[in-house]
C-alpha cells in the first residue's frame, strides 16, 4: 500500500449499520466481489469506476451510490490522483430484498439532500454518545432511499426484479451460504442439487456474473472483516471465516481490501477519531 493510501473501519453501536469504512486509494483496485449488506457510498474527492451486474458505472460529482447485496461489483480509481470515499454497510432491516432490482438498475443517485444527510450520519457515527442522532439520521436516509428505489407500479406485474428468484443457481447460492465456513465441494453440491457440476458453474455465472468460488471467497472475506472489527485476532479469524490458515486469509483479504487483516483490524476506533466532518 502506497503512503497516500489509508483506511479506517469500525462497527458502530447503531442498529442497521454493520460497518463504517473510510478510505483513500490511489492505486488499489477491488476485484469482483459481493457483500451480504447494502453498500452506501459517497466520494469526497476523485471518482470511482465500477462494474455492477456486468454494467459499467461511476460516481459523478455529488452522487450517492447504493450497491445492493448479493450482486457482484468491482472498483478502481477513475482519476489519476485516486479517490477518497466514505462507506456505510447497511443490513437488510434498512432496505429489503424487493429493492435489489431497482438498485441494480439505478445505483447512482443525484440527490444533494441525501448526500448531505449521509455525510452528517458519518459524522455522528464517528463520535461516541451520538447514537440517537445517528439512528435519527439513518431513519431519514432509509426513507429517502426507499423513495428513490420504489418503482412505479405496472399493472399486472410485481414491482422490481429479484435476484433471489428460483432456479438451480439460486439453490447453489443458498447452499454455499449455508456451508460458508466448512465449505462444500462442487461434486457434493451437484449431488445435493441433482445437477451436473459444469451446469452448476455455468448457471451460477449466468445468474450472478461471478464464479461460485469467487462468491465464496468474497463472502468469507466479508465475514472476516466483521470478526476483525469485533476484536478477534487474525489467527482466530481465519478458521472462523472458513480460511485454511492465516496466510490463506491474508492473501485473499489483501487482494480485496488492499491491506492485511491485522492492519485493517488496527484501524478500529482510532480511524473513527479523524472523521471528515460535514456541516449540520
């Protein structure tokens, strides 16, 4: 990691927010990965280019980007000097699965009021004792996001499209999620789902734009992040998140986040002590 690249991450005591992540990256490129939370992103400097559901997207000035759970995406600097961003990871209590489809279609929202409120929430989350303010601001943000994403009703149709519809690809994803820590071989999955292994791989890639092994690795890295921010040492986190050993965890973690698990864990509350402050 170059000297100009830095991160801070912590888990605030506010229901609905699973993690806060601040970063400046000049060179780091995120590989294709998924989250099981909503990713609410604002860029304070520079710009990010990313692919979501196999469509190229970006973060124009002043936008708020909302990346839905379960949908593969990557990310890289879109300017020569990189970017500085603030991210909130929100659980499914804030936005339900019916909004995943609309978020895939329109992830970048031009809304100055929403942008200001997201910045104010970051400031509240960075200061212990401001939980009530944070919860209040989160409630307003959730309502505004739902208003953006709620599609207009179409007669005779169900609003939105769900990436959790039926089919063998979704059955495989459910199985991978259920066996995330201990793992499962492709042959075992094929036997349980009564499908040929090659068909499973093709169907999964066609449905989600990511290979089954990439999906499992990114989910395990996500689990490792949460455990690290809970204070568990990397050596314990590795097997708890489904990695063979600490070296295995470190290799994949650094590829996704640009830093080692130990450095990520050390940001913790120290990172929150230097917030980017938005005016109230």
